[in-house]
């Protein structure tokens, strides 16, 4: 009877080791996948945050120049070019960003991203209005209000994400 128990114990240990070996590959694969996903999420978050912040910065700089009456001369053409470049960069990657947001964040994050992108578009459209010289004060005030909304939405969304 004692040899039967010893053999049974040996077989049980072999069975447990075999099961652990079989399932460890799957477990390690899941762990690797989760780590890769976290790395990609951080990478995509940083890229998206940088592109958003670049647009907000140059749109804000554009607005400050109009507030100070520095819209003619100086480096205003360069500022206009940077605003345009930052917005084009943001919009050309928009669908890539949407896929990242849908894949790596929750539904609330997706909804906030949509709000941020609408605010960015409204800000850019307000900047385009400066191509005609009339009503600059009204346009400057409107742009200021849109920038407040854009900054608030961008900061709120980026701070909510668990990157």
C-alpha cells in the first residue's frame, strides 16, 4: 500500500509539473502581450499628446500676437506657418489617433477625444478667419474663447488617460 501511495504522489507531482509547463507558455504569452500593449499605449499617448500640445501652443502664440497688436511684421508669417503645420499634422493623423484611442482607451476616452478634435477644428477655423482683415477685435476675442475650450478639453482628456 505504501508503494502505491508513493507512486501516486510521484504521478501527481508529474501531472502538476506537466500542467504548469503547458499552461506557462500561454500565461507567459499573455503577460508579454499585456506588457507590449502597455508600452504601445504609452508610446501612442506621448505622440498624440505632443501633437495636440504643439497645435495648442502655436494657436495660443498666434492669439497672443493679435492681442498685442503684433499681427503685422515680425515673425507672424512664421507663426502662421507653424499653426498651419501643427494643425495639418494633427488632422493627417486623426484617423490613426482614433484607432489608437478606440483600441487602447475606454468609451469615455473616445468621447473626450472627439470633443478635443472638435475644439481643435473650431480653433483652426477661427484662425483661418484672420485671412480677411475686418473685425480683428471680434475675431481675437472669439479665438481666445475657443482656445480656452481647447486647452480645457485637451488638459482634461490627457489627465484622465491612464497612460
